[in-house]
C-alpha cells in the first residue's frame, strides 16, 4: 500500500497563501465598511488592523524560520528504506537472471571438458610421435586456459581454449622484443612482442638451420624473426594430419572437423546423439605457443580483442600469455576470500550485461563496444578490484555493491582513457607473483590506448545508461538457451 507523508514546507507555504488571502479580504471589507459608515468606526478598526498586522508579521517570520531551519534530511530514514527496497528488487532480478541465463550446469561443463580433454590428448600424442628435431615440434603437453577452466564461462559450455606448447631446435633461442605498432592496430597489438631467433653462430643459419629458417622465419635487417603466420600455417597442417590419424577412434562418439576462423584454428566437435546426454556442439580453439620461461608464453595470436586481422598484419607480432599467473592469482584469492565469494559471479554478470546491451547498438559501434569490454579487459578490471577491496567484502551478500564497484571502476577508466595491463610494468603485484625481469620492468601498457576520446566517451555514456536501465534490460532479455542441465542424468559415467 502506498504511504503518503506531509511535506511541511509546502504546508507552511499554503498557510502563508491562506493568510494573505484573508488579509486581502479583510482590506476589501474594511474599505467597503468605511465607505458605508462614513468613518464612524475608524478607531476600532485601526486597533483591529494593528493587531491583525502584528499577528501576520509573526506568522510570516515563523514560516520563514521553519522553512530555513527545517532539516533537509528529515525524511532520510524513508529514503534509506526506499533505496534498500530498490536495491533488493535489483538483486532479486539479477539473481533470477543469473540462475536462468548465466550459471552453467557443473554436470554439463564437466562432461564437456572431459570430452575435449580426451580428444586433445590423443591429438598431441600423435603429433609428438611423428616429428623431426630439425624443425618445430610438439613439446608433449597442453594448457587449459580461458573462462571455461577459470570458472567464469557464461551461457553454455560450448567454447574452450587450449594452449599447445611448441619447441624449436634446442640450440636456437627466442629473443622477444616489445613491438611498436601502428595507430590503426594499436588497440589489438598493445603489449605484443617481436620474437627474434638467435643461433650460436650466424654462419650456422646457412649450414644447419636453413630449412628451419625457410619454413618458420622471416629475415628483417639481417636478423631472423619467428613468423607467426608461418607457424600458424604449419600448425594447421600438423593438426590436420594428426586429426586424420585419430578420427576413426571417435567415429562412434562424435564428428570432428578442423576450421580456420579469423586466423584462429578451431576444432569443431559434434557429439553423436547416442553417445552422450549433453548434445552440445563444442568449439576448441587450439593456440600454438612457445615457452619463454617462468610460465610465460608467446602465442601466434594477440591476446587482446581478437579483432579481425589478416595474417599479413599478425606476421611479425606475437601475443604474451600470462594464463598460468592469472590462474595462480585466482587460486590465491579464492583461498583468502569467503567460501561464497562473488568475484567470479560479478565477472560473469558483467560479460552477460555487455552482450545484452550490445544488441541495441549499431553494428559499427557494437564491434568497438565488444573490443573495449572484451573478456580480457573485464578480467583485468576484476584483478584490480580484487586488490583494492578487502577479502571479506567479496561475500555474496555484497553482490550489488561489488557490481556497482565494477561500473564505477570502468567509468573512471574510460574517463581517464586508461586501463593498465595487470602484469606488464605493474609495481603493485602481490609478492607471490614473480614475473621474469623483462616483463616486470616493462613499460606499463594501456589496454585502452588507440580507441580515441570520442569512442571512449560514447562507451562511458552507454555504460552508465546500462547501469540505470539494467532492470529493464534484464526483464526484456530472451529466455534461456535450451541446453540440458542437471535435471537430465548422464547415460555414461566415463568418456
């Protein structure tokens, strides 16, 4: 039921208007009476007029005093109650949206990861068995990276990232140098490196490593550089041959194909309907990488926005991958924070809100919106918030406060035109993260550099609008995707 409260400022204003009206009526009656009686009652009326004026002056002073001295926050408890009520409604709406649209079934996610893992293991096993030491070879292991393995995947467990480490001939050495990129590709290639390849002696390039140089290197200013484009080309050919060997093993379980999409090598897995209960088409992105030491890798694909660039532009550039440090940092924070910490939940919600809001934009701005708020940048923002906010404040009961902190942090970053890379040149890293010297002392990298003030202002405006319109956007969101959740029981306990 709606509760109405008296606004005393308006009340006293009405009282003043009422007494002013009475005063005007009194003057009019006095004037007409004076004209009729000829002034015989002038003395009595003058005393009454004086009394009335004095009372009116007192009343006006009292009204002015009440209006000026009346505390502005008299209705503060009511406002707090209203704000708390609105906050609770937002939270309930967000929790419902999270359960129906974002949260993944542990059963489906676990089943999908196990299926992917088994196929990747067989691929790498075949690849390692058939290779020559004179060229690039498989190291024999792989790394599970990305949101599916860090517990912040959203919507459906249908996409996985696998880092496949490679090795060069043992006597060759990688020498990474931070690259200077053109303004056009600056948002994508910020923090990328150019990988020089050094041999024990320059003369050995012709005698011993000519085949390696011709297949995997480009020569710039008489120096050999590892070519990302040539490595991708070789890696595609190698994985295709390995897939041809193992395909028959999985014929009854799934249909597997290999595709190239925006310079990304993607393994498509479609489970057979009679093999698994979770009939989800899965995509596995295989990323070739070289180990630089201390759990840092260079990958033949920039780690940034994943923008649509051709191999011609990617050729000299390699992305730096700190996935092992990211997972180590998340594991450390999980041990320090409450058991029901909402830090990953916040990240999932922000990614989902980003996607929902993008549906209302023009295609030209949608690409920029997704690039600015890409998953890597959102995760970087979370890492900074995890350092700034006390551990106990990440309890799930503070979910709305932490979401608000996320929006505030991003608003400040967009206004300052700066979101700094969490690992490169960051002097505030926790002590347990021990990066190699070249990266610890590197120049800080701004992940928002190159987008331009106008674009960042527009993104900031849309971000603030998203916060205000969040309840309406959530209510208008589409129904959850129709994929199998916990209610269906798995037919096979093992893959």
